[in-house]
């Protein structure tokens, strides 16, 4: 057995070539696409909530170290997650008060 770290530009195509079940292609594709999103000028409260919600589903949010104590009122952050994570997270965030 050999294992190789690869970078997938078109995950769905690769899964089709492997012969994966057609019903699972879209599910697998959403789990294999990693996104990094730079968010500017976010309310520190929103950053704290987004960090917690991201971690709860397996994604993450990179924030400045002072966010936990609200050192600054607004911060920049980087959200890291798969397509599946972002879909789940977007539904969770609709209920949050910071917009």
C-alpha cells in the first residue's frame, strides 16, 4: 500500500474516476473543498460567536489574541472550512444578533 498527499482541483471528477456512488459525489465534494475567507472589520462579539460556532462544526476562525477579552471593538479574521462547514455555519449564523 502507498499513500499520497494530493491537491484536488476538481474533487467531483476524481471521485467519479474512483467509481464512487453517484449519490455520494456531491456529499464527498462538499467535504473536500477547503475555503479560507478573509473577514474585515467584524464586531468583536460576532467574532467570538463565529469562532465558537466554527469550532463546534469542525471549521475554525483565526482571530487576534485580544478577541476573547474584547480588546478592540472591531477585528479582522480568517474563516477556514469546507463547503459543507460553510453551509452549516451560514444557517447557524442567521440567528445571531451581529449581522
